[in-house]
C-alpha cells in the first residue's frame, strides 16, 4: 500500500488549497497532548492548537472517556421537538461562564453557521419588529467564515471574487487603531443615521485571519455603546477568541458594553468534535416569541446539539474552569511576555503584540499571504518539529494551554532561529 499522502491525492479536494501548487498533503497519524505525529514518525508541536481548537491537548483522556461513555447511551437524535441531558447540562455550564446579559443558546455545527445564525438573529429581530433594517456593519479585514452570510460580512475577501455580487449589503468601518478612533466612531454613526443598519458584526479584540491583529477593548466598547443606543444588534464573533484565548473566558469579558449576540465554536468542543453555539439576550429571543409561527427562527442543521459534541464541550468547560488550566494560561502569558521582551529589539522584528495566550510578531519584510518566503518559513518550522502557520509576514503562536515551558521554549527557539533565513 502506498503512503496515505499518495492515496489522498487521488480523490480528495482539500480546503484552502490550490492543488496545482500543492501536490501532496502531510498525513498525520496520531496526536497526543501538544504533539502531532506524521506517517513517517516525525513529531511536531501543535503551535496553533489545530486552528484554535485543541486547547486542552489532543486526545485528552478526561474528555475522550466522557464521550466514549456518552456514545453508548445516546449518540444522535433530532433536536427539533426533542432535547437531552448533555445539551441541557451544557447550556447550564455555558450560562455560568458567558457574560451576564446572555440568556438563550442556539446550537449549530461550525463557526460559519454560528455567525450565519448571528446575522439571521440581527436581521430577523428587526424584520419581526417591522423595522426596515437590512444592512450590516462589519470591520474591514474581519473574517467570519465561508458560507454566504459569513463571507458577506468578512472583509478579507481576496478569495470571494466569484461570489461578491450575491452578498448581503454590508458597510465597512476600519478597526479603531488609536489614531483613527474618532473617524471610525463618526463613520459608524453616519451609517447608523441612515436608519437601515440592523447589526454590527465583529471579532472582539483579535482578528484572527487578518493575522492576529489586535485592538483595545475601550475603543470597541465605544462602538458597541453607540450601537446599543440605536437598537443596532451587536454580534461578537468569538469563534476564535472564546474559551480562554484572551486570558478571560471570552474576549467580551474585557468589554463594559456586552454584545447582544455571541458566536462560539472552535475550542467550544476542545478540538474533539464539530459544534457551534450562538447565544443571545432575552430581548432578542423575545422578538421571535410570538403567536405567529413565522416569527420563530426557522433554521436547523441535522446534527444540531449532537449529544457527543455536547459532552465534549461540557468536559472542555470543566477543564477550562479548573485551577490547573487557569494557572497554565497565566504561565503562558508570562512566558510570551518574556519572549517578546527578548526579541523586541531584533532587526528582523517590526512589531510584537500579545493578549492572553495569543502571541504575534510582524517581520520586517514584505511578504505575500501565501508567497514563497511564507512557505520557506513554514517549512523551516516543520523541519524543526514545530507546526506554525505564518500569515504573510506575521508569525503567531496559539499553543494549547497544556504546553509545558520546555515545549514553548522550543517554539520560541525555532522562531528566533527562523529570523536568520529571511532576507
Ligand atoms: C474559524 C472562524 C470562523 C469560521 O469557523 P468554521 O468552523 O471554520 O466555519 C468564523 N469566525 C472566526 C472568527 C473564525 O476564526
């Protein structure tokens, strides 16, 4: 039998890949803790928690044992008209860690659908109330997923060319960066004054796909406040930032004005199974609660609130709240700070930013998002046993919370050595 990689290329079409450029995928055979092992036996530290999901480590037995037990009891059932213990328990656990203004949870199965549902909540909230509001506001360079609504609000649209003419009407504002705060505020205000803005969708504090760009909580707070004063539904896409990444349970915890809607996925299920939740305030739910059947939210996915996914999520939240994980998060924040101080003056380093366990640096070179230099860096990291995905000239770390000091030092060391290979 030829290698998994060879067999893969016969039938499989991969995501985010131009197959003419990339002929073979690396086959990963197993994953345990922070280590991925490929089919030749090479090991890699998972420096991005497999796209921000496996934050408690891969194949975490605390989680897998609970899911194994659950799968003997109830595997999958329709969630329209039925309910089950794992979903109810998860709802109770989520409510304890979500901001206080959140009151209802809507389940789906990935990050794009989580934001899609957030968009629908915002649009239908106004529709149900008879308000003529059908335009959304979003940040430039935001990323919210790859389905049509999510693509529409995503500002990073380099790959959306064929679809743009089908998009929802979205007005864009820049992210407030300190210098443009007033302009951004005024621009949002002028859009709102046109009277047709239904909602404002944003990644709070960190824009992941835009290469871990960060903004201050108080600047976002001012925008949310303006929205609230004008009945514009605020939708925080916490698909990436949720569950401890920014040092708090949610990025919204850094805000004074809490968003009306919060989208969750990725680390929600600890990297084990796909699932998403969109939470909202009682006020939003009330706008759908009516004698008129058509005012309900008629949206469903077959695997909504899958009991196994709920069980994984519940176990993940238990870990997140544990003293051990909370201490690990603090430790990683300190290590990142020290590493940042160490490399700050390096001639190849243009800037450094950090929030919680997310660390990012920009290199002092211009690089295409998927260009040769970026590929060279990626290969250097992999050859040295560390899985990182540089985005253009940004190198970032989002390693699992269980990463040891020694493992993190290895990531730092490989990054430092990579400065030598760039011109
Ligand atoms: C990954 C991501 C999404 C999309 O989630 P999928 O599960 O890949 O559909 C949406 N928003 C943000 C902020 C993300 O990071």
